[in-house]
């Protein structure tokens, strides 16, 4: 199972921008994520084609499972 953190920000062009962080710590808290997201906005660290990041929108911890199907021997 793969797990990643997706941080979503609002921009000054009324769009959203996502930042994906692979392999987040198991004990990561919402407060820690919010603090980092606020810092990214305040310091204008990330630039995007969708505009400047101006506000924290949301954050998600996403887990995915992958099952490979062996199609080489399927009839």
C-alpha cells in the first residue's frame, strides 16, 4: 500500500494548486501540516502557472493499493 500527503492551496487567480509529498511520517499531525502550508503561503515558496498561492484549502492523506494482473497468461 502506498501513502502520500496532498496539500491543496488556493491561488490569486481563483484556482487550486496541489503539492504531493511521498512517504509522509506515520505520526504526522494536522497541526504540523497546517503550519507548513501556512509557511509555504507566507514565504511565497512555490510558484505556479495557476497564480500565487494565497490560502490553505485542504490536506489529504491518501493511501492506494495496487494489484498487478498477469495478462500474459490470461486466455
